[in-house]
């Protein structure tokens, strides 16, 4: 059980780091901008929302997140 938790945390940190690097490299989010995440109900969109929420807490640049359900 502990190994599964360890691996999940390791994956979460890696994804957060890679998404953060992509945002910085391509200047995707500026100060005070709003980011809209469309949730389709799948794992990918919820995963992206979770990563962005985590990044927002530790980001040097403040930004807002708006989540919408896409039917």
C-alpha cells in the first residue's frame, strides 16, 4: 500500500513539474489571466484541472481558473 502511495505522489510531482515547465517555456499563462478548463467527465480533463489547481497554489504568477462542464 505504501509503495502505491509513493508511486502516485511521484507521478503527481513529475506531471506538475512538466506542466509547469511547459507553461513557463511557452509563456502560456500571464499575471492575472484566467484559464478555462473544460471538463468532459474523463480522467484527462480532471487530471489537468487538478494539476493546474496545484500549480496555482505554488505559482509565482497569480492566475484564476474557471472550470466548465462540456456536454
